[in-house]
């Protein structure tokens, strides 16, 4: 999506999605409200089940992009949407609801990837194919995501390069029940463990909570002089924000922070990168992932072969490449793709930093 203004682009996508909802009879769920099907007839029904709404990407990008692509490819298809609000039990109930609705295909981003294998089995027993979205689920019919091991490797290498030698680092990984988190962690360790860096504290963060990240880092700084910390591996931007809050809370000036990694290219993270507070993030072009899942779903309901897949742990998959973003390439990545506009990033608080970074 290369349009001159991100807000216009997002509004256009949302407008298309709204058309999908109207034309396809798609179900709306507002703040965990009803999951009842909206009715309608003629077309296939696709269930889209996302894990939470606290992370900005799901409601702002994944959902509208997926819905718009389905509408483009199948104007009389229904989309029944569910969001689990990071509640594993709620997601299991939503899967049961989608099965009872007789959906034709299920696109599932699990709260708990391991436990979701049973949800996949339930759907398949009802002859409903399942596309695992973003997070791998063993036994799924298809899978679409990014190269998550590579994400961790890129994060780890960025930290090693930023430190430039020996030093003590902290590691904050993702949720233990998120299969992607294990891959990020493995990839990061594969680089960090072979470097001169020493991991002096490591934390697997339940629910990826930024508050947990801040509290854990604050506890670590009770025994570690923050001025001697060479860097911090934070598996995503939410945790990076918590880490930076803890470091500044411990008295480190913003211009003396050690390099901190991240992931997801959240707006606040891009602003921190421009301001020199966060070293890097991983940008994952969600448009390709969401549209790829939509194309898979439509191929399935049309009885067509799903094209251009690769094997991932025995599952036909669409695996996309992640991209490192630092202050040097903000303009060439998230701005060029209209993921965020210069106007989004360069608010009054960041005007001087943006000018120094050449964003205009």
C-alpha cells in the first residue's frame, strides 16, 4: 500500500472492510460482545479469530486488511470476526461458536499456540480447514507468518553490533505459551550466545506485558548499575517501552540509554527510535501476511489449490521476511510503505528529532 497519506490509506481500507461487512453479512464484535452470526446467504463463511486487541496491529492493520482482501476476492462471502482479548478460554469458546455456525474455513491466531492444536482438531473434525495465522499451530492445514527465527537473529545481531564488543545485557522474551516467542528467543540466543555479550538476567514475560517488563527490569536494576548495562534484548516494542521506562526511572538520561531492541514497528517505538531512546525494531509488512491469509481462505472455499506455499514443520505455509528498522531507514521502510506517515511520527514532541533524522 503506497499512498501519500497513511490516514487516508487506513480510512480507505476500513471503508473497503465496511463494505465487506455490509455486502458479506460479516459479524461485528465490539469490545468482547456477541459472537452470533450475522446471517446472510449465498457465499462462504470465513471465521477470523484474533488473539487480542492491546497490540495495535491487530485492529488497525490485520483485521481491516484481511477483510478488505476477502471482499475484493469474494463479494458474497461472510466474515465472522472474534477477538479473544488474550483469554485462552474465551478463544476456545469462540472456536466452538464458529464451528456451530458452520463456517467454511477458520483463520486462527491463537492465544496459546500449543493448546490451540486441540481447537484445530475440533474444527477439522467438523470438516472445517484451519489457517494458522501469525502463530504456528501444530496440525493446522495452512500457516502464514514471518520467518520468526530470523526475527530473533536480526534482533540479536542488531544488539551485538550496537554494543560493539563485550558487555552485560538483559533479555526479555515473549510469552511462554506463544510459539513465536520461542522462535524469537532461539534466534536471538543463536547470535548473542556466540558473541562477547553476557546475559546477566533473562525473563519470559507472560502475555508480553509492558508493565511486567518495566517491573522486572526495575528489579534487576536493584542489583545492576544501569550505567554499566551494555544493552537490552526486548522481544517486542511493548516490552521495549517498559524497559526504557525502567531505565529512565532509575536515573539514566534519555541520551545515555543503552541500545534496546524491539519488534512490530509500533508508532511509539518508531518515535523512540527517531528520538534515540530505542535502538531498533522489526518491521513485518502485515499487508502481505493478512492478504496472503485471505487469498488462502478464498482458494480453500473455492476448492482451488493454495499456491506458492513452502513447507514449515509439515504444514504448507506462506513465510515472509522481516525487516530491521533503525533511525537510518525509517523513511525507506515504514514511511515508504505508508505504514506510518511522517505526520504520524513527527508530532510536536518529536519535531526536532525528526528534523535531525531527515524526516520531512
